[in-house]
């Protein structure tokens, strides 16, 4: 089959690789019909190379048609249309039974001290082959795949794999009070969708912050009050307070993570680490890694006293300095973590109707064949061509 493989920093390639096969009796093989490029994929493209090997198959936002099932699979059948959550979760362990699928005890990567395995996401999370490919092996066939109806295009359902549950959890964790306010930092796919969900769930004021014209215009068209980071810079918190009676918003969602702008020292450290041999870079990132914390620090400043900071952006540093005195003094609540995909699917499926309240049908800015994935990664990284969300068609 054809699949997108990692080859080195800023180098991915579509190659012929062996077809996946049934390895356990409850496996299924899915023929992928749509697969997204996620902002987290850029972390692999740019920073997390020490935890990848050349040839690793990327991608964790896939849906398609069940092509083969193991002998113990009874919940899905060949021909079923399914979405594959990005958490590789069993659905039955102590953690999964409590809605913490990203902490699944069956697939935790204990050798790395991390949570549940993830499709297409480095040794840190199990080095499981990903979904930017023609076929995908999916374990736990009776509990993991989400069966969706035929009829509507893939764009209606594919975001159940990651974008929708990640954004929904970000808003849930933000605990925006009825009629309240929230600032969303970063209007990439997750931030854009989080802003839509916050408005859908009753937030009166949703402020979106970015520095890319296309992203700002896209959010503004859906009723988001947009602030251009290029205009406000370090005075962004003051601009938010001007809109909120001097307090700041009730909540802040950091949808940026380690790719934040600012902090040239941290940027240089990330770049330099990417040039080191893996044997040197890996322990450095595990024990002494630092992130570019511009978005997180801005969020701490912007959030009103007694408010909530919800972090959905992925950070990789193990030694990030945080202003604990300020966080304590402001009495902030902070929630974060990988989305527990299956926890939120029942809340989201009823919204994926022809009325399309979240605008999923038109959410993708680009639809491309799999063989154009390398150029799509480069364009997405450069924030060019109005690219916010790309779906690949294998």
C-alpha cells in the first residue's frame, strides 16, 4: 500500500509499504477514505524527530470502510463505515470505564511513562502505524471504531477522530459559565472548532487570537471577536481586559502549544535539539526540554481571577518554568490533556446533522490526494495558501 512516512526533520515521503494484517483476533483492517493533517503532525515534522524512526507511518485522523475483521470481532462487519479515534484505547479497562480513554491502562506506554498509545505518534506513544495511508490496522475492533451512517460525505464525520472531541473537551474543561466569556489562543483547526463549540454551548463573548489573516477572517465570519496578535503583541492581555470590564475572560483555551511564537531562546533550543543525534536529543528533551511558552503565559495573564485555563495545545518540555506565584495569586484552575475521544462521541454525534451547527461540512480548506501530502505539510507549516485544515484522500 501507499503511506506517508517520516524520513527526517521537515522530510516526509509517500512510499510503498507492506499492507497491514490482522495480528490479534479482535483487529480490523480499515480501508482509509479520508485522513486529516493535524497541528500535532507538525510537532513530528519539526521538533519530535528524536522519537521517530525513518519509515514510521504518520497520521491519526482517519476514517474509512472496514475491509477485514478478526475472528472475534462482532461489533462491526466488512463494509461498515467507521471513524477511528486517535487514542488506541481498549474501552474496558479501569481508566476507559471512567471516560479517560487517553489514559487507557491496556495501551499505556509504560516504558516511556506516558498514557495510552496513539496512532502515528512516535515512540513516546507506542510507535503505532498511523492513518495517512491506504489501509490501517485498528485493534479493539469491538470497542474502538465508531460506526457512522452512509450518505453524507466524509467531511461530516472524519473530525470525530480528533478535531471535534479535542475541541469539545477544551471547552468542557474551560468551564465557561452560561453567558460567560472565553479567549481562544490560536485559530488553527482545534482553536477554530473550540470557538465554534463555545458559541454553540452558550458563551456570550468568544475572543479569538491569531496572526494569520485567513484564520482570523474565518473565525470572524462565525461571530468570533478576533484580535490580531501582530497588532496587539505584548499588550494582548490589556486588549482582552478592555473587552471584559477590566477583568479578563472567564476562561482561556490555549490551542497553540509548543509551536507558539515568541521566546527566541526556546525556539533556538528546539531547533538545536533537532540537529542532535537521537541518542543525545532524546534524554535532553525528556529531562531538560523547554517550550516556547508565549501562548501559555499570555493565557495566564488574560484569564480573570478565579477563572479557568484549558490547555489543548501539546507541550513537549519537561522543565518548563511557570509563574506559580501568579497562578496561585489569581486562583486559577487549570485542566489539560489529550482528548478522551470516545468519552465525547455521544455528545457530538447528534450535532452531525444536515443542519450542521458546527460547520463541519465546510471545515476543510483543502482536499488533496495522498501523494501531495509532503507539499501539504510544508504549506501547513508555513501557514500559506489559506490552509487551516487539509483532508487527504488515499
